[in-house]
C-alpha cells in the first residue's frame, strides 16, 4: 500500500503484456481450429479438379469442379461415400427488403448442402431447396433483415445476375464461424435450380469448372483408396464428344487452411512473438521488483530482526506477486470485455489472406 506507483507500473505492464500474449495465442488457436466446427469434420472432403491434355496436367488442380463430378463419386463409391453436394459462390450478394438494400454473402446450393457439410438447420426442411426461388438465412442474417420477426414465409428480392428474383424464406441455419475455408462464409443459401431458371449456364459436363464440390466419407481412412480410383471412375462417365480429360482428387477440408505455407509461416511468427512478449513481460516484472529492493531493505531488516525466516520473507514476496498478477489478470479481463469487438475485428483483418478465398482468387486471376 506504500508503493502505489511501483505496483501500478507492475500491474499495467503485466496487463498489457498478458493482453497481447493472450491475443496472439488466441489467434493461433483460431488458425489451428479452422473448419473444426462441422459435424465430423474429418469426414468432410473438398473435390479438386484438374484439366489435362494428352495425359499431362495443365496448371495443376484447383478447388473448383464440374457439376456432375461429386455426384459420380457418391454413386460409384456409395459404400464409402455418405453423400455429395455441389454449390456455387460466384453470384452477387445484393438483396432488397422493400426499398431497403441488403448485402448477404450468398451461396447457391442443393438439398444436400447442409447435411454433407455438417451444418445445423434451426428451422425448415433443406429439401425445399429443390424448388426455385427459395432461400435459407443464417441466424445473424435473420436478425439483420427481419429483427425479432419470424422470417419463415416472408420474401426478399435478389439480383440474380440482372434478373430480380423474389425469394421465399423457407429456413434458418446456424451461423458459420469466421474460421471457415469456404470461399464465402454463407449468410444466405439460395436454391440451386435458380441457376437454370435465371441464367443460360449449362448444367452438365459443359457447365465449366466454377462450382464447389464436397463429399462426406463414411471413414477418412478410405480417402487414399478413393483418390487412386476417382479419376478413372469419372472418365467412364464422360461423354465421348466432350473432349474433357480430367484429374480428380479429394482433400480433407481440415487440412486446406494449414496446407498453405503462408498460414503456417504466420502461425509460427505469432507463436514466436507471443512467447517473446510473454518472456519480456516476465523479465520486466522481475527487473521492477529487483529495482525496488533497495527501498525495501529497511523493512526486510525489521522482519528479520523480529524473527522472520528467509522462507517467510520469500512467501511474503510470493503473496505480493500473486496479488499483482491477479490484479493484472483482472485488468486484462476488463479490457477484453470492453474491447472484444475491436479485437475480433482486428483478428479478422488477416482472414482474407489466409483462407481458401485467397486461393480461389489467385486461381481465378
């Protein structure tokens, strides 16, 4: 109580050092847990497709695929594949509720999208996505668009590549966390049949490689076995006049994010910074404590003359240290509570550079 200035410096320096260390280590945990929120995430795989010419792969395999391929994988290997789905993330995100413009990240998907990816549907039947002009909204999107009202049965307008479509809200799904490798973190899932209704896109082998394909395996141990046979199975279904020669493989979604060298490098840098910062904060506390010993020599001498042992004095310092650390942790808790939204925004700044979206965009360019 007689050294308020010194103790305040200790608490503030400890609090700031611990706060930044916690921030960095939390970000590392965020990166290491990408795509872990799906049901049985180890069973979820992304379809990679490469275009070949005369048996030679041109440009490598991308995370885009052609519409029929995931279905063929599920059909040919039904004993090892639980389900497959195709979606498209290349459409605009522009909506209207009356005259109010809205922006919702949109994925065009089929009826198996939620079950294959392992996403929770809170209300509605995903089979309704078999019909055109149907949309499922995330819980956050529902609050953003309709507030506390029940959205089921209400409509929103959607700009479907120049066509104004009136979409009927038929379901609600649980929010997809930020640490997802999906090209778009979906806030709205629109029925796949709208592509055929509102565009001139082909829906078969000539649909182009602009679609996201996912398969859910019964056991991840079958992945290597499947990868040895998928390309041949797909080749058997290719039309003779298609002129296509494809290389197809599946990759576990949990490995995609950390498979990027840039992400691994960033994780190691953050771990190094967090560890160094924590070590520096500890040394700083020790140095402040040592520098104050000269001012406390008389008090320690009084304790010794009064019969205190070295162990008692050491315990006294431990208790003081525990109090200071507890106060610093309390300050950290208050700062996190007050500024958690800003911290989350700051943490999210790196996301565009560390997700499948960046991979997609590089391949698209």
